[in-house]
C-alpha cells in the first residue's frame, strides 16, 4: 500500500520499483490524500482517494489497507522507493509471527533527478544523504528491536512498515484523529506493543526516501510541537508521554483491595501519587468516599484500560520515596508477568504479557516471577497518617 499526495514523479519511481521486486506484491494499492490532480497509476494498480482535509496520513493509510485483500500488508510512502528485495524481506516475519510489526531501513538520497526506471539500489547511493544517527544507534542497542521495551515505539517508521492484516485490524489500524504531520506511526507501534505485539527491525529491507530526514532540516523549535503533543496525549510510555500533566493514558493502574484500612489506603495513595502523578487508581465505593474527589480515581468495577502497561494490586498498605515507586515501573523485565512487591503487600502485573497469553490461550506466555526489589516498604499497622505526612515515619 503506497500513500500519496502531490508526488506523481516519486509515485512513478516507487511503482516501477515495486514491479522489480524479487517477490512481486500480490496487489498494489495507491491511497491518495486528496491531491488536486488525480494521480496516474498503471493498469493493475488500484487507486483509492479521500478528500483533501489537511494532512491525514493515518486516515489515508487505513483507507488503502481497507481496500487491500492480502494477508500481509506492506506500507510505503510515494517518495520512499524500495530496493528489489524489500517486499520479500519485509513479509518474512509477519507471515510466521502474525503479531509482529516490522520496520524496514529507510535511507535518504536526492532522487529528484532519477528517472522512474533507474535501479534505485544503484543510483541512490550516488546522492546519499545522512541517516538519523540516533535511529541507527537505537537499532544497534536493541539488536534490531529484539530487545525492544515500552519505549521502542519511537523507532518505528510508517513509511517502511509491514504487519499481518489480522494484526492491523486487531489493534485498530492508525488513529485517524492525527491530522498533522507525524506521530501516527509511533502511536500505532505503542498500541501494538501494549496489546502484546512484537516489534522488529529488518535492516536488509531497504527503501530510499527522496530528500533528507525531516528532523535534520533547520526548523523552528516549535515545528514538532503539534506532533509531540498529539503523541503525548495518546501514549503512556516514558519518553513520549507527559511527565506530570494529567493528560493522556496512565502507564500504571493501581487497584486497592477492600481490605485496606483507611490509613493504609490514604498513605499508599498519597505515596504513589506523589511519586507517579499520572497513575490511575481503581477504588471501591467506600474507599472512594474516604479519598474524595480526584480525577485519577476509577471505579473498582471498571476494567483496567487497554492502554495501561502495568497493574499494581495492593492488598496491604505500602509506601516509599519517588525512587522506590519509580523502580516499580522497570521492575518486570519482560520475562515474567506477575511478581510480589514489598513482602506481598502488593502484586505487580505486566499487562502486555497477560494480554498476549490470553490472546493465544497460552498461560505459559505469562509466567509468575520472583519477588521484585523496589525499595517500597509495608506500612506498619501502628503507624498513623499524621506520622506519614509529618515525615517521621517514612
């Protein structure tokens, strides 16, 4: 599926390159984001269009995927021309691991003078432009996303992307509320990861973008502001979401069980929310009355949001400093789905692993692990709220 807007020459070059693939696509769909002139496509290529209502890359990609019939979808932008082995290499993993989201290698060159029929693998290196060094380093550090974590959605590029059609539909495709440049690919990758999907980088699946990386161009400091805010409002992972503002989904959801005394409840919540102000808390009716009004409170009967990554079930009071609560966010390393905290005062759940295990009906994908060390401590029954607030019972 090729997303296009006002780039006929680039589209011609990319469609010509798709005809040279070692594994020819079963179908090619061009999705046009409201170009003034209807793009020209060769026979056998399906064209779908939407009205020009601003930059709507998310919507036009969804439109193109919806028009396709294949079991694996490969996404390109019109100005990103693939080398001959691109499609073959991109589909290998999604064909065998349907919940994988695969990103290829996007290189950069000045292709403005390259005729459509010229082999891009030969001519693009002659006018090559720098790749983003931070992205190369990220792929190296994560072993091409084999060691991906909750922040790895930042390394996914919508212009060179592939996944099974089933998984694309399962996670809901791109978020069409994105209506400005950028961010929709990071949000999709974040949602895919949180749902229990896998991320992978295929470095030998190369496509060449015509022009420099957008981040390398001289731009006003606020040039990425709208994109950054849009991503922060829709993701929960550190590195892209808000640090303190009560906006966007919570990474951690805390459920307090009914057996907590009022003092245990108030100390625990004051402690966790002082350190992690964006956490959400599920409480029963009595506990909600004790705590009072707070926009971060959820009814105990409400399901844990699909956007959350971690769930802490609190059975007895516990407290700690900001470092201890911060350690909780990285206490599970992806090898286990649940672990005891603070001598059994609470249990921490990795929701991503639990979702993956539930989807495939394989509990072994979400094993229990040993207790985690965070610095959080049980709250002794003879300690008072006054002592917590006063600081003489840390």
